C-alpha cells in the first residue's frame, strides 16, 4: 500500500515536470494552430515616450540615450524621460548633456526603486504610447517602428520585444541565459498566436498610455502591468522583429540573486492578480498563467519530492534504480558546470543543466522569502 502510494506520487511528479517544460509548449502549439488569432499590423507612428529608470548608470546611460535618438522613427515623435533613482554618480550630469534633444531628466529622491520611477515618468509623459527601456538596453534601429505596428490593432494594449544577449562568449551563465531566452521567446511566439503572452521583457515593452496604471513600489511592472492590461480585455503580444541587445550577467552569484528577485516579485504579482486564474472568465489564459508562471516557479518542489521518492523506491525495480542513476548524473553535470563556470567553450551538456538548476534553486529561495512575507523595492542593477 505504501509502495503504491509512493509510486503514484513519483509518477505524478515526473509527469508534472514533463508538463511544465515540454507538455505545456506542445499543448499551446497545438491550440495555436486550431485557434490562431492574427494581429492587424499596419503603419503606426504615434507620439512615443521612452521611459528609463536609472540608478548609478554612468557607464551606460549616454550610450542608451544616443541609441534611442538614432532609432528609425520620426524624431519629433520621440520623447525620452530618464528618472534618476537616487543616483550618486555622474548619471544625472551625463543625461543633462542631452536635455536639448527631446530628453527630460527627473529626479527621485530618496531612492524608491524602478516601479516608483516609472510611475513618476508616466505622469510626465506626453506620448500616446509608453515604451519601457532599461538603462543599458540597446535597440536595433527599426525596433520602435516594429513595436508600433502592433498598435494598429485596437485589441492590442501591450507589446513586448525580443531580448538577444550580446555576449554568447562561452561562459556558463552567458550560454545558459541565451538558451533560456530562446526557449522563452519560442513560448511567447506561440502564446501570441493563441491570444496573449504571459511573460514580457521589461527592457523593450510598450503600452498604451490609457492603459497604464500606477503601481505600488514593491510590485513587478514586467508582470503586474501586462496582467492589468489583459484584465481590461486587451491583448499582450510578442513582436520578434523588435530586438533589444543586452549583456548577460556573467557571475553565477549575480544571476542567482536576479532570479531570486524576479521569482519573489512574480509570486507576489500572481497573488495580487489571482482573479486571472478564473478559467470561466479568462479562458485559456488562466491555463497559460498557471502553466507558464505558477507551476514554473514551483517546479523545484517536483524535483525535491521526486528525488526523495526515488530513494524510497530503489528496491522495487531496476527501472527506479536507473532513474536514480540518471538523476545523480544530472546533478553531477550541474556540479561540473558550476566548477567550470567562467571558462570558455564549456560543453552545453554542462552549461544547460547548471543554469537550469540555478534558476530552480533561485525559485525555491524566492518561494521561501515569499512565505516569510518578504517584499522587495530596490536592488542594484546587474548585480541581482
């Protein structure tokens, strides 16, 4: 009786892991072919306000502003608003050099985080469309034009672009980040065909000004805002031609801290927007939200439970012994990936398992902090 229960739980966890990473993509790929929704794209050149929150970004803010000013879009229809979030370096002095070029500088003091900075910028914005850029985000020349084409469709309220890491240099984290983003971008592409995407890139997003809502300082704008747009009956879509180039974090410590932060704030966002889990009101998007977000952040539980159950089932058959050996081989490859991080040309057989384990460990710690009631408002850019 006990053995049978262990086996049922083991197989439930195994199926759960398969569903989270493979079953869900296969399901929505099939659904998107049966219930495909198009986007009525067309020429669209509204006044655009590009909002940038910056904290001690003296190394990158000038290059970022110049990048936005050089975009293939009517210059008279671009407004750039930089909010210095309590910067103590030369960030504000650098931004001040561009004030004559449709650039506005706002100061948030004391420092109160990215979300509050975006709220401040949105209140000052004149654009019909708000575009969110990180202080180190470099857009390809036609990225803004590609984003705007989607707003020709009155059902579209929010558009997210494609993040491409510029340093696939063979380091463990860089390679893992690139593979992870390719997987995420694939999901966003097929989710868009179905209706709306669940995840967005905060460095190249656009929303109708009329749909922007003021958020609490501890809320995650990359998730709360698009979910609010969906709640109001508009689509959130992915535009693969709107490309953002950004450097990946090279330190596993920085990547881990960033993933903990994102996991923690995402869990709070899911709790605060729990009404979207109602399938009778939001249909298949509720399934997407559960599968792509909630289960993904809880996947670490499946791995912990399945390992423990496997130990209890070792004497039952050679099958369970083989599965246990495969699990240990996987964790060994993770350890080797950890030990070899920072070296060039490390095998993907070590890069991908290590990065996969890292993001699940981060999700686990984020979940613990969530249970403790921890909230996060400010953090240091590119150090997690």
